[in-house]
C-alpha cells in the first residue's frame, strides 16, 4: 500500500487503532466513493471489529493513502 509521509508520521501516530488492511480494503471495496474538489478521493468502509465506518482519503491516483479516520456522520444508506 502506498502512503503519504503525512499518513505515516501523523495519522498512524495519532490513531494507533488504525489497521493498514482496513485502508487497503477501502481502496478495493468501498461502500461509497466521492471525489473532493481538490481531486482527492474519499472512500468509506464498515469496520465490523469496531462497529463503525472508516473514511479513507487517497490522492488523485486512487491508491496513495493520505488520511483515515472514523466517520461518525456516515450512514450506510447515504450512498
């Protein structure tokens, strides 16, 4: 999995519960995909282990992870 320096140095440090395999799954099998105005792409998955939704933000290439966090506002029916 490709990642940005920001993801490696900041996000993983601030959110130690994150698992790389969740980010990889979001890239492969997102519940929802949305392109931001800046070209980055938001991807959501449900994480059964946590019972919550994870939002993963990748760069314009669609494969480099830049950010990831639990999204409290995401609803599965909001596709």
